[in-house]
């Protein structure tokens, strides 16, 4: 299982789930240069089907839980919005906005010049 972009809380839950079901795993990191894939590996390949079933069920349960939490935050008016993101770091927001605009401009210029 690839661990790229997996939050720490999710990784802890996965470790607990697998260990609780007697599935031994080891974890690899991104390495010194950051180019390797962080992942969980099974010690015993015969447990692959069981591990996959547990992880699939866990992923579905987590998805539902995260959706519920997000809906609860929205209902309470505490969900993070686009405006909140812009307020938290306005410089980064406008740099990203400018970069998106530049990419869009360079992508559209060839098509706009065809109209001439």
C-alpha cells in the first residue's frame, strides 16, 4: 500500500487495524533523496487477500466518517471555505492565483491567435 499523501492519523489507524488482525507489515520511507515510494509491505504474502479486504472496508468507513464530519462542520458554520484559505495566507493565495492565470494565458494564446 502506497503511503504517499496519507495523513498521520490515517496511518496510525491502518497500523492498528492490521496489527489487531494479526497482519504483520513493515513500512518504507521516501528515503534520503525523497524519490522512493513510502509504503506498507506484508511480511507474509499469503495474508494479501485478508489485508486487502480489511483495507477496503476501512477506506469505505473512513470516507463515510470524513464526509459526516465535514457535513457537521458545514452545518455548524465551521467548515474551512475558499475565503478562509485566502485569509490565512494571502500572499500564497495570490501567487497561486497569478500562476494559474499565467498557465491559462499561455494555454489559450495559441488558440486566440488563430482567430486573427
